[in-house]
C-alpha cells in the first residue's frame, strides 16, 4: 500500500506505533501521536481495508489506524 508520490507512511509503521501508543508502560505516546498526525500519516488512510486483506499475518491494520485516529481526536 502506498501513494504514488511515496510520502505516505504506510500501514506497517501505523501497526508498530499502535503497539506502543496503547501500552500503558510507554511514555512516548504523545510524541508518536504527533508524528502520525501528519498529512502523510493516519489521515491519508481511506479505510478501504486493502492492507488488512493483504496482510500475511492477519493483522487488523485498519482497526489499528482507526484506534490511532480516535486517540488523536479525543485524547487532546
């Protein structure tokens, strides 16, 4: 999954960041959310579930991205 200009972060970094953001032991959640709150971050995801369907590990990528978006909208 990528945008043709190559600036979109992509689903893998979102899933990795999600793991830490929602871990109560992580003290860098605010910084991670700031990084993902970018025009090329989670807001560029169009929620088409293509990445979830293509994931060989069966990760719920779109759900992780939705969780991050929700945290950005309501945790501030």
